C-alpha cells in the first residue's frame, strides 16, 4: 500500500493561501492524501509553521499569517475623506502593518462607527480586502498598559493600574518584539481563556518602566490621551500665518502685560487696568482682558478643529505637556509674546469702586504686550522690590492692577464664593528626569488677582451671549447632593465644628465652617472633606449656574489654547457680533450637547492621568525612604483600610486593616470609622498618625503604610492568645456600631 509523500512547508502554505475556508488539519490531510503516521508528521509541520509565525491557528483552523481568515473580528476605523468606512483586523500575524479592510454595508446592517467591533466575512477584491458584517459584537477596544513577562508560548502582562490585579495572557505570535520586563500597551483580542484571563495582543512597546520620564508616558497610554498630531493637523498649523489687523480694532497702543508662572509654556491672556475718567464712576476702573484669537486659526470642520475637539483640552504633567493644539499655534501664533502684534478677542469692563461690574464691551482686536511678567516678579515689585523690568511699570501698570483687585475682593466678600485653601503640590524634575524635590506652591496676590480678572471675563462672556441669544457651553457646577453634605457634617462634628442644618445650602455656610477650622489641626481635613462633598463641574448648553463660584451664569472664555470649551465660546461671540465667517457653525450648534459631554469626559480623563502621574512620582521619590517613620493624618476610611495624607509631601498611602493589631475591625460606613472588636480602638477621619513606610511602588504609585501611633498613643494589643478573634469580633464590632448609630439618631431627633 502506497502513501502520498509528506508535503513541504511551502506546499502547505500555498494550499492554505488558495483555500482560506478549509484550514482544518483534516482538510489538509484529505487534500494531500495523508493517513496514519503521516498525519502525525503533518501535525509537527503545522506546529513548526505556527512557531515560525508563518501561519496562525484559530479554533482548530490554520491560515496563512500574511492573509486573513474568511471570518474574523474587525475594529471599525474612522471614515476617509470620501466617506468610506474601513476596518482593521483585531489579530494579525503577518509582516508589517495589518491591512485596511473596506466595509460593504447593506441596508439592514446595524449602525457602526469608529471604535466598534464587528464579526466580518472577509473577501479579497481587486484592490485589497473587503468585508461584510456578520454581526456587531461590541464597542471600542479594551486596552491595558503593563509589564510584559515572557513565557514559553507568548507571555503575560501585569497591569500597572493599582486597581487591576488581573494578568492578561499574550498568545504566541502576539508579543511582537517585546522583551521581558518591558513596559507595553496591549489590547484585548478575545474573551477570557481557560484560566479566566483575557487574551491580548501587544500593540506598542513603551520601553524601560524605570527609565526617566516614563511616568507621564505610562499615564498617556494608560488613559488613551492622544499625544501625536496627525500629519494633516501639523500641515495646517505649519501653513498658518500671523493674523492681520484688517477690520480688527487696533489696541496696540494700550499697555497690556501678561502675567504667568515662571515655567509658562504659553501666554494666552493679557490684562490692563486704567482709571475710569467717567465722573459717574468715581474711583472706578476700566479693566481689559485680552485672550488669544484661536478661532482665527482653528476653523470649524478643519483638521485642526477635529483634533482639538478630539483632545478636548491640554494635559499637564510635571515633565511634559500634551497640548490641545500644535506648538506652531499654542507656543507661537496664539501666544501673546512681548512686543509682537497678536490677534485677540478682548473685553473692556467698567468696574465700580465697590468691585461690581457695571458694564462690558467685547471686541475683536490686535494688541502688542509691552511685557511678559512672572507672578513672583510682579509681587516683588508690588512689595517694593522691583527688578530692572518691573521698575518702570510699578506706578502706571502694576499699582492700578492691585487697586482694581482690591475693589474686586470687596465684591467677592459679598458674593461669598467657596474659599477652599488647598496648597498645590509642585513636583520638581531634574535634568535626568527624576524627582529632585516636592514642595507646595506659594499663593500670592499676583495669582489671585489674575484669577479674579479671568472669572470676571468669563462671567461677561456668558452674559454677553445670553444678551445676544446665542447658544454656548456653560461651565456648570451644581449644588452638592444631600448625602455628601451629611457626610461632611459628620466629619465636622467629629472634629468639633458645626455645619448648620435645615436651610438652603449656600457657599457662605461652607465658608463659615472653613473659617472656623482655619489654623486648627483640622484645617486641611475640613478643606479636603469640603472639596470631596462637591459635585464635579461639567460643560453643557443648559445654564444650571455655578455653585462653587456663587454665580448665576458662567462660561469658559479665557483659555482657548488649552480648552475646546473656550473656543466654542469665542466662536459664539464672533457669530453674535458678525466679526467673520469663522464663528459658531451650524454643525457646532447641532452637536453642543454631545460636545459638552465629550469635553467633560476628556477633562476628567486628563485629571485622572495627572493625578496618577503625581502618585507615581511621589512613590518614586519616597522609594528611598522605605522603613522610615512619617507623620500624617487619616483622610479616608474604607472596609479594607485607612488612607493617610502624609505631612511632608502630601502623598496618600494606605494602611491595610489586616496589618493593624490582631483583632477584627468593624467598618462603620456612616461614621467613617474602623472599630476594634476587642480593644474598641477607633480609626477615623482626621486622626493624627505616625506610620512606617512599608512599601513604595513607583510603577503603580502605591504606598503601603504600617500604623505605629494613633493620636499620639501606641496601639493597644488585640486578640486573645495571639489569635485573631474573627467571628466573635465581627459580632462585637457590629453591636458597638449599632449602638453608636442609635445614639447619633437620638441626638439628631432631640435637636
């Protein structure tokens, strides 16, 4: 009996390429007439081809790595300029980039858009791959950033996210050129496997996780922040030329100045204060605020506009900025450089001696800043220590600015916006990209006056667009919910303070609480707890007011370089005044709700990325101090442990409750306390602690602490005979917590 000879690897590859629908091992055996031991040899050849990356196996079927299987999962890409919809395969083992696949949609197909996933039937057309939808299977890809650990067949990824302890499996052929211990970004390619772990494909290698400046890079990829501008966006920005005066109002004779941080990367706002010569406004002021005219360069529907909306805002890290606009605009044409004519949208505001805004007037103009100043430089000049640059400006420029601010402070005191005092941390990075120091930024009147000028300009913009009856995006900050205020009241009472109850909450009530705590050991705790009780601000075309600033109408107008919301407001003003064809478009108006939601989401994304980066830098900075004793205050309590804000750096660390004593701790959610079942030890918000730094993990930003002292006293021993009285302790803790809850209820009823 004769058998057909074993096919060569080249013959197997050729057959798979010609028969993509018949890739099962039995199909190959039948095609080549293989039986008995010859099938074993075929199996060996297929395994070798798969190991070499020349074919892939999926559900017992083999296919050519440089071609696509007849049915596969696709991710939908954005439409091209012609409106055609394209997709890319979620799994690709071939050489080079995965192919783009043209989607052929039928009338009864589900609606799909960029980021959606579909199961598609693939065919090879005259100009490449084409696909039809079998079914829609999901929206957007799930990605992870983590450390790759190479294995015998592929490897695993350990996520860097503190909250994600689940590993991801990387099958053979899906690791690319990633090396063991390297930081990578991967996307999920399939559901959980036999071990309950998701499968992933590495899409980008990010290098050594301990390398300088890797911290912000981790956040950028982890949160999906776009950091590379597409070629067409860069081309548009590079082609831009400085705006001409044209029909603009010529304001170049007015002595505007910019006042910014010493490390400012752009200067998009300028100000000027003049005495008001109107007899009807005795001792009043004329306040000018001029903002870079970004709308002139970023036109509705352009590539620059699409990318700016996609990003939503700039994201700021200690070592880099991910800008909303390319540097040609943000660092040049839209930056109000000293002695350079620059296009602006400006508002002239008449201010009374009592600090009230009497009137305002908007214009589209051209200014020429006479000086680029720094906050500390201006403050020093005000306090009698001018330098060479500020000395000529003290009397005519700086003095009127502070005088106007003095009047605005009086109006602010009557309005009573929320007066939180939370020092801002500054992470100083050295030339090698490592943390040189952690310090708290000094708050000067120079900072406060610019903030007050900008708030007033934002109010004027909202009021002007309401007067013109033009749509806009408001900056909305709603009143805090009752449950959060009740939680704040609990913290205040536990700290010896009182927050009035039974009345409509106003910022003035919260300010009285903050004032009572000022200077006490609970100062920072009350400030943090008040901040946590607030709702998160957002953008919307509906005006629901701004609770924190105690303002009826508020919009963002003063920073269109770094916030898309401000660009929308600029366009609305341009359209309302008929200043050009680059105003708010009909497409802008129709999508205001969607835009507001999108840029609110991108803002939160940036805030989270910035916070995560700060945590990682702090963990890196403290990693050399593991084993040291540190002081701090408990800032939060959960069932699994207590969070501590450390004094010297402001870093947040966790005391796992499993590491405290030998007794069971009951979690009292209402009182925000952990209570020892045997000793009665209470761990609650606001208590002073001494802790030992047990672990600092720079990659995740995690700090684990060991509790040594609580309110100046060592911890009492717990448990019996060195054992943890788990069941008995649980009952005791629950009974004690129930008694405290009843006592609080009775106390409130008696009031």
